[in-house]
């Protein structure tokens, strides 16, 4: 009797253990399911608004909530709220694609090709047709530049401006890599001349001699090479023109001069080796704000840095050098846009999603998203084409103000370039002066920007391998102990690039370029 | 003629062995616990192995799980691609070098520390040393990597400052950016983090030794070192061999102290990649960053095959030389 009872108790214990295991598995599923539900559901709340989930594939995106007067105004106009998820790193979206756990909307640049897949995203055209969306016109040029390998349009990259339109719009300013320096130290040094790269090297040497504990120059980990590449007139990503033919940016022989200059900066002790190891995207900012560095090369961020220095109670400021310093400076943007908004096949309400997109794509939607509420936040005295620009009633360039209002960033979801570019114009500032100066050197061939090998293709693998190789090998050039060692490292990098398939990739790029230019000219004419 | 020898052996009564089924029924309760464990093991360890198929197929992630079965066979295409990868030699060298260095340096240290602690007679000191040495085991690698950056930086690192103030060095050492320091950094930080933890295993083995053996040796005039050499080490030989086999089995993952991936991922960068890129980080990068899942699976499978060979090989050698093995 006792034995039987013990047996039953044992069995009961085993069943409980087994059940708890299953419950654990099930609750695990529930957790992921509820996360997925949250991510992909579009619920209608009591106030009649719909909630769409969005994944923003830019880890530096500052707005992780649909909060502030501008998002609220967008909700009023569209009846849509966004549930925001910002990427923690560049691997998150590929993981979500693999698991199928995608939200309603995805905004991405790096995985544009991967998202342009009929199994993952809706094409804009099919939704426009299905839901009979009126007045949603897609620029035929943008159509050519953004079409996927199957010829369909899954998204349009934002920020694309026709190069002629950019040039002819007086107050349109491109985002330029910036060099900013400490004004107090400049004053102490007697404001030495700063008109060329040689002047810069001399200035940094002077700083090093007078302030040995200070790092003369820090480079932003996210824009490490941008400023100096622009000053040497070479591209820092994608495809460019070499001898009249499309080629991968590294194939440009002018890159050699850039690498040698960077190596010189390192050998002179003007930049540190550790700068190339930083994983924290804000490390450069931290160094300059803590007074540990004299100059900073980054994407224009002077207003924010100065505001943060002031808030920390420090008594110095930085100022952006208003002109490019290189003899052959050229800002080769070659851009067909930046990031695209995709409506995924997981979207519970594709109709609401395409309507939202339509609004954000409209002139009104762009101005609201980028600038704020008309009259309250900005006024426009004359048409943009005639030199007009928004006159803001708030500090439009301050990151904290932008975050508080929800300005600029949501407008980027579907902007046409010009509205974003005139937002940068603030008369009289050194940043505006630098951007106006850079405009003179800007060259943009959007067709080159549109060359993007399809996912899984041999060319895409070659391009990825090249990027990986360049990242590893160029560090050896930067940190070589002598000019001859740097030259050797450069030659080795180029030799490896050819072994990986640089020539083949260039041939592919050239044929794609010719094909796209035919289509582009047809549409243009 | 051979003399008749009386058989003095005791008669053997044949006792029929109960059948397997009967024995299982007899052990029903404990066996059920085992079955639950086996099911869990099967679901989480064996079932996902069908993913290995990806290494031999032209798989696209958008095809979902069914795509693993329906995509085209490509044979050893991805393995051959990896053998021709410009980084192949570097990656394999790094993986093997870091793993073997860890084995050489991190395996004996816990044994030595356990032997030393065993000789400490003041229990408070023994406990303090034991606790402080195994405490780092509970710190995650992310934190360790952060601490390493803070302590070892050339610009702001305390360690470099300390060495310079003592006059040992005149220029800060580029621990984080000089590729030549990476292997040392990996072994050093792993040793710091895991030595204390593995010491516990060996201390447990040492504590199981019969104290009368030591007393007898002491009466015979054996000193401390003699007692360690002739009593302690032979007594824990079995534990040492088993731990060594396990360490060799997981050699490419970092052996006893593990963490090859975490270290290379967190402390590796484009400057030291020539010494920090290993099979695991490369597979991670190819799979998740570039979306080349078949290629990444092939790289990882290659590592698994090497690990299986290592574990069988080391077990065979251990059995031949010490008569002790895992299986």
C-alpha cells in the first residue's frame, strides 16, 4: 500500500516537473508571441486612433517614443500613432527577418535590398491600387533609382534630391562631415591661420606641444574617415567614377593620398590608435566635452555639443571650421537617397500603413515632420525655390529641442530631400557657412547611388567581403610606423581587393550604371 | 598422467538476470526523471541539428524553416568558399592559437592554486582567497570588456598610469589597439575571470583524499612538496584527466575558461582583427550581419567537426596513457 502510494507520489512529481517544463516553454512562446503581437498589431484605441508598430534600423535614432507636439499633430492628421522600436545594433533587423518577427513598418538603409522582397514587404504600388489611394504620386526618377531586382518598388529611399534641384535651391544645404575646434585654445594660440590641411597639421602639432595631455584630434567612430576623404575629393562608400567608368570607391587612385595623410596624422601623434578601436559612437563627443581633445571630426553636431558643454558648466566652446581645407576637396555624395520605409507582410492594417505613408510623403506631412507646426513653430516668407527657408521659433538645430518636440526625425520617414536640406539653413552660423561652402564642392550622381547588387548575388557577396576587408586592412595603413610601411599596407590592401573580386565588381557596376542611366534618361525626358 | 586436482571452487549457482523491461519497471520512478531529461536534451540539443543542412544548401532566410529542406543542394560549395577566403589562414591560426594558449596557461593554474590553498592552514585566509578568486566568474564578459577598456586604455587607463608612475614603462602600452597584445589580453583576462572557479573543482577532489595517507607520509618524513607530489597529485589524477578531456573537447570555444567568442567579439576591433578574428566571430558576422546563413553554418560546422575529433582523440590518448577516460 505504502509502496503504491510512494509510486503515485513519484509519478505526480514527475508529471509536475514535466508540466512545469512545458509551461516554461509555453510561457517562452507567449513572451515572444506577445512581443510579436505588440510589434505587429495595429489596434484601434477608444479615441479612434490606430497604432502601427515601427522598427527603426538606426541605433542612433534619438526618438524611441511617439511623443511630442509634432507626433501628436501627425496623429491628429492621420489617426495613426507609432509604437517605436529602435535597433540596438545592426544585427537586430536580420534576426527579425530570419525569425519572421517583423512589425508593421520597417525603416532601414543597410537592409534596403533584403527588405525589398515579396515574401517580406508589400510593394507600394499594390497597396496604392488595392486601397485606391489617391494623390500619392511617386517620382518616376525615384522609381528608377529604388526598384528591386524584380523591377518592383517596395520602398523609396528618403532624402533623394535631383542634383540640379539641389543646386538651384539657394538655401538647400547638404549634411557635410565637419571639423570643429576649441575656440579658447585657438585664441590662446593667437588664432593661427587655418586655410589648408598643412595649416591644420601645424595647428594640431602646436596643440600637442603646448597641451601634451590632450589628444589633438578625435574622429567620430561613425564617420571616421568622412571629413578627410571629402578634403581629398574621394568617396567614403558605394560606387564612384574612375576614368569615366563606375567603380567601387576604393578603386579610386586618389584614395592613396588620403591614406598617407591619415598615416601621417597618426605618426605625428595627432590622432590616437585607440580612436580606431572605439565602439561607443559618442566617445569622440565625450572626449571633446570632457576637455580631453582639441578638435573633432564628425557629422555636423556643433550646436548639440556646445549645448552639452554649457550644461556641464564648462567654460569653453567649439566652432566648426567654415570651409573645407583640401586642395582637391569634393563632396561626392552619389546618393539615391538614404533610408526607406517598408510596409511588411506582417502589417495587420496595410491600408492604414499606406495612408500614413501617403501623408508623410505629402508636402504638408514633410513640413510637419521636419519643421513642426506651421505658424507655431515656423514661418516661410517666400517659396523655397526662390530662396525661402523656414524661420524657426525654436532652436531648430539643437538635438534636445528636436527630441522634445519630435521634430526632424519623423519627417525623415518620407522626405524628398529639399525640405530637410532647407531645415539646416540658419543664417549667420558657422555650420551654415561650412555647408554653403561645401555646396560648391558637392557632386552627386544618383545613378551611382542606385547601384546595389541584389541580396545573395555574387556581386553582393564580393561587396560585403570587400567592405569587411577594407575595414581590417585600412587600419594597418592608418597605424603603420613609417610612410613606406603605410604604402606597403595600401598596396597589399589593393592586391587583396583584386583577389576578392574588385575588378569583377567594377565591371558589374559599370554595366548596371549604363542600364540605369538609359532608364533614368528615358524617364527624365 | 596428471594428478587429479580437487576442484575447491565454490559452486556457482546460475541466477537468471531480470530482463531489461523488468529492470526498467523496477526503476520506473527514477527512469521517468531520466526520460524527461532526455526529452529536453533531444528537443533543445538534437532536434535543431537539422539546421546543419543549410551548410550544404543554397538557403535563403526568407524561405523560412521549410526552405532548409526545399532549397537546392550545393554540396561543399560553402566549405570550399571558406577555404579560399582571404582570411581563412588568419582566422584558423587565431582560433587555434588562442585556444591552445588558453589550454596551456589556464589549465594548470587552478590545480596549482588548489594545491596552494590546500596547504593554507589559516581558514580565514583560505576562505578570503577562495572567495575573491572565484568572484570574477560571476561578472559577465560585457562588464569585463568594459573594465579592460577602462584599465588598459592608453589615454585614460589606470594600469598604464600605474606602470608609468612606477617607472616600469615610459610610453603607455597599446593593449587594446596593438594586435600583438590581443592573445595575451585574451588569456590574461580569461585566467583572471575563471581560475578561482575551477579551483573549487580541484579543491573538492583534494578534500576527498584520506587524511591518514598524509599522516603516514609525515611519519615517514615526507615534507610538504613530497606529500603533494606523491599523495595529492596522484589522488586527483582522475579529476585532472576528466577536466582535461572536457577542456580539449571545448578547446575551440576556449577550453576550460570558454569565452573565445565573447572576448573576440567584445575586445576585438578592426585594428586588432588580424589577431582577434576567430571562427565563431566570423561565422556570426557572415550569418547575422551579412545574411549568408549557409556560409556561416559551414564555418561553424567545420569548427564542430574539429571539436568532435579533438574530444575523441583526447579521450583515446587519456585511456592509453592513464587508463582514465570519459567514455
